[in-house]
C-alpha cells in the first residue's frame, strides 16, 4: 500500500495516460468516474487489498510503475543550475483529481510545474486550496447552463496536510490558513486554505470558490496568495532566488517580501524587484484586477503601518494617478525586474498597456506539457520514430525523425483517434441527454467524417458562435455529411452574455435536422479537453484579435495530428503558415464568419476528402505531418520553460 500511496500522490504520474492501466485494474468504475487515485485507495476494502497482494500480474504492474517513477526522479536532468524559483498562481490545472482550476491560466500553470519536474528546474509553487473550486456544469431541460458547487473534501484529494499554520492580520482579527502539499514529480505545490476552525465563518469561506464571490472576497484571496504565500515560504525555510508571479493576482508578494527585509521599505522593495518576474496574461486594461481605494485603506491600514510608509505611498504602487483604483497589474510591474507577455503579439500589446510605467515587456510564448495531452496512440507513433524519452531534453531533432512515419501509418492513427473520440462523445451523451430531456439520435456522428470543434471558456471575445452566424449554410454542410461538430465549454456564472452563447449552441444542437451531426458535451474539464484534442481533425479557435493573449488549446492537438483553423491572434499569429493550417483575420465578426465557412467549404473539406486509390488523403496528411513535426516541439512547455530559465530565471537569479 505504501507504494500505491506514493504513486497516488504524485500528480505528475497520475495525470498521464500511463496511469490508466494501474488504477483501472484496481477499480475501473471509480477511476473512470473520478480520475482520482486517492479516492480509490480510501475506498479499498480489506478483501480487495488481499486480492491485489496475491495478484501476481498486478504486483508486476505496480513494480513497473514504481521502477519508472524512481528512474524518472533519479535521471539526469537538463537543468544543471543552482538558481531556485518560487512560482505563484491563483489556479493550477494538474488533474481532475485536484479541481482548483477554471481554464487556460490554470492549465498553463499545471503544465509549467510538470515540465519543471521533467527538466529538473528547482521550483516551488504556491497557490490556494478552494473548497468548491470552479463550478461544475450541467445543461437543464430549458437549454440553460446550471452551475453546481460540490465540496472538495481535502482528505479525499491527493494532498498531504502539513502541520504549519500561517496567519494574516485582517481588520480587527487574525485569519489562519491551513497548509496542504501536492507533489508533482520533483516539484512541490503548497496550497493555503482559510477553512480553519479558528476562523470566523465568513473568513473560512475566503477560499471557498475560485473567481467566486465579490470584489472584497477577491481582494482577500489575493492577499492570502501573495502575503500568505511569502510567509509560508519563510515557515518552510525556503529562500528562493527568483519570484515568478503568474498574473497579477499574486502581486502582494512583492510587498511582503520587502517587509521581511531589514532595509527601509522602499529600498527593500527595489532590492526584491531585481529578483522578480511578472508574467502577464491579460491583453486589455479592463482585465486587470482593480480594487476601490476605500476597500484598500480599510483592509490594509494596520499592515501599511507596519511597513513604515504612508498609505498614499502604498497605494501609489498600484496607481497611475492619485485617485485611481488600486491596480494589481501595476503593482506587479513596479515590483518586478522583468515583465513578459505570453506570445510575441501579446508582448507588443502589453508594452503599450504598460507604456506609462516605463517598463520593457518581453515575450515567452506559452506551450503545453506534451506527455499530459498526447493520446496513447500518439505516444506509440512518436515512440517509433523518436524514442521513449523524447520530451525530456532538447527537441531539435524531432522534426526530421517524424518523417520516418509513412502517410498510411499516420492515416490509420488519425482514423482510430477520431473513432475513439466519437465513441467517447456518444457514451457521455447517453448519460447527459436524459438530464436535458432528450435522447441520442439513432444515427449520430460518423467515424469517417471530418470532425471539427473546440473546448474552451465561453467568453464573448472568443466568439464561439462564429460558426453559427449562417446556420442554414452550416446545416447544408452537415447534412451532406461533409463535417460534424463536437464542442464543449463553460461560461462564468456571472457572465450572462457567455451563458447566452452556451444556450445558443444547445439550441442549435436540439434542432431535429442538426442533432445527428453536432454534439455539445457539458462540464468541460481536463479529461474532456484531453479527449477532444486527441481525436479532433480540425481545431477551431476564433477570438477577436488581439484579445487572446496566447491560447493553448490549439497547441494540444499538434502532437495528436489535428490541424488548426484560428484567428491570427495569440500563438497562432506567429505559428501560422499555409502549410500547417488555416487562418482568419480575427477583426470583423461578419467578415470572419463568412471566411470561416468559405474556407471550410472551398479548401478544408475538399482537401480532407481528396483520396488516392487506397482512400488515403495525401494532401491532408502532408499538412498534418508538417504541423506535427514543426509545431509540436516549438509550442511545448519544454521549450517554454527552457526559455524562462535561459532568458529570465538565470539572469534574475544572478542579478
């Protein structure tokens, strides 16, 4: 059991498809329902434990997994430096077993941690443990989104409770924080939780929901993350060389770090600045967290007094003008020696946003942790040409190596991936549709038809309804069995326009003539995203330029042989060439909607169905192979983390 506990607590290993065989063999129903190995271990009966101990094939499988884990932890790593990093993020998307993420920011943070483990980068991560996390989604009989908030019982999550208790001074009281630890290979993620019996009931709920509650709750959460996070590092006796703020939520860390130094505050603030990196993910000023001045004065009066500066001096760190609200992004910029955007275009956009602050904004384009997003079939394909450990070092040779794969092998792989996705969609909808008062059509999705779609947060700037601007033209393509569509996504419960977009897609899918060809899968999470990116032929992403700072969903299809059709925004603005996919401008809604369908009808569909004598689409596969070979290594977190190390971590650590 000790070995199983060790494997269950390592989110680097349990979040990969490699874990499926082991946990399936213990309890397939619970594994497929929860993807939480910790719950499986907690529910094991004494009889089942005895059976597993006597099961020679299971014991052999367990030893294989333990051997691989130990080998991975002991292996020589790419990183050979001594600079240590503390990484702060409001959310982390590591596994469905730890639901403390909402979307791209969290998934990026989770992939960052996994890759630091793979490459041997000595990083310690800080976050919050949310009792209800982000909401779960159902679709009601009226086609509207229903938000559910199941409680995350810490004892049922793959976490270790630590004996530490961190305290923060709030007006008239002390707020205490429990500490939990998640293991991600070599990397430790420490999570702070206000649900402590020593706290008032209202304070226990500070870490209740991710991005829930009002402005006051948000301010308290960000104080817990930044100030509490620095105090936790001190309690753990961790003294990192570099602080990395993943978004402005953690900017109070720059204040607390300076407070702990012996120098006068402003001198200490400048000293800490030289060791801090701020990564911004926000392409528009309206997206920055801003707090009313009265709220800041009330909440931080005692804290500021302890800094030895005036309230006006404190507030000015987050302002341009004296009466402006307190801007967390401005504090992060002023407290950081380096600032970067998350794509080349976003770096330029951010330079303009922060121009008045006089800072230089660089860029590190986001990536994805390939082992977490590739399918077993994709892994097998890449193994044949590039070996088992291809993602753990430098990736320069992969493009040439992939050329060893024949188009026939590639098409067999893609056809099987599409079939698996359709089987998965049917299985989910057999469970979901009765809750909506519907049933699955007799004929539903075809494994031989071009399958397009997406999964993402339903925010208005993402224009997820662009395909629906001309429903009748789209319906014609569907009925001719030229395309079929699978989509998934959530809108924040406070975002009414976003929820209207969910309702619009549901309304379209319920039309009798549409239902056989289009699926909306509810409760978008990591597992659902994995299945979609692994099976989709064409990934559609239509944000309004330049509102998509990077976007990573389209990167996840690369390793799995899917192609991208996206607005020229974020990562696609730098990745796109005509031989790897398709693009729309992303500036005018009506023009883009027309070009979307024009390109589908006149270029994409004909290319997919242009077959040789063996029914293989050689032209399509030429694009697939070029996209896989050229873009997969470039848009991986392997390349991304190496960029952070070489361009920021080492420079700041030695500064």
